[in-house]
C-alpha cells in the first residue's frame, strides 16, 4: 500500500475470540503481526511496552490502542493496524479492562481517517460492548471501516 | 501517532458540539506552545505538562473516551467559567 491512499482494514487484520492473556502478551501478539508484515522491526514491540509505561493507551470503553513511542516513528515503514478481540477482556496495566486491542504503527497521517472511524465505532459504550463479543470478523471490520451496517450512529 | 491523536479529535468534536470557538490542537508534552491556556493531558504526563507551561490550567485525564474530567472541562467552558487547574 503506497502513497497517500486511504488506509482500509481487511479481514486479515482482525483476530476475534482470543483467550485472555497478559497485556504484555497481547502487545507481543499485535506487535508481532506488525513485525511479520515488515512494517516495523522487532524492537518496535519493546517500544510499544515502553509507551504503556509512559502513558497508557487504554482509550476507555474496553479498547486499548497500543503503539510505539515518538522515538520509534522513524523505524516505521508505512502503516499497520491490527485488531485483536478478547471477549473476556484483559487487564490493561491497571487502567481498564481491554476487550479490543488495536495494534498500530504509522509514520505519517494517512491512518487518521481510520482512527476517526474506529473512534466513531467505540465512543458509545453500548456499541463498543457489542464489538467485544461480536463473533463475526467481517461485521467487526465493517464497523471499524466506517461503513457499518447499522444506521443508528447518527443518534450521538 | 495513536491514542493522543484520537483524544485530540474527541475533544475537538466535543468543543464543536458545544458551539465553542476554542482552538484545540495536538502537541507532544515536550513541545507545548508557551502561551497555551488549558492543557488536557494524560494523568501520567500532567506534571511534565505543568512544568512546561506553568501558567496554563492543567486538566489531567485517564481515559480518551468519556473521561469525567474532560466532560467537566467542556461544561465549564460552555458556562463561561474559568478553568481551574488540577495542579
């Protein structure tokens, strides 16, 4: 994916129904996927863990958005977003219980529209809750891509 | 890159929804503009923010969505009341 093309999630980016594990393991899982895709070097995973020590990336409503520190920006090649769903949740550094862990690596700003779509999908607690347990990766994907099948998003 | 950017956008939306003519911008804590009035900052970075801009009101938050401190801030701004610094 090159140039300024809008970043879109695909099915391969979504991992549903994962068993509860530690925050570090969850970071290693999503970070490992970013590494495997050649977007970041393995050291990025350490940077993601460090970032949690500086300031938690727990967003609220059961969602965490782990990413590297500012210093890691220059080691990122392109954009990567992967979503891991934990129906039973996991303790996110004592800040909250994460049911959706969204691993991110982005050097530029082309991922910002995607972040906005994700924000729209999770800002309502009830809607976010449905995503915690939704067992259809395609549906999850649709919600996060801003093309949700439900039309009640305007209510907010 | 991620969470703080999302937090900025959420606050922008809330400010716009409240019809407030207030500029909201994203800034790393080490690069705060010296003339900033209010700093909305993650709790763990709030002391750093205060020392970077001692005259600004600091509003620490824990969560990027539905944080009570941020809701309170918008209500205060809407009422035209001064923002009280938490630090």
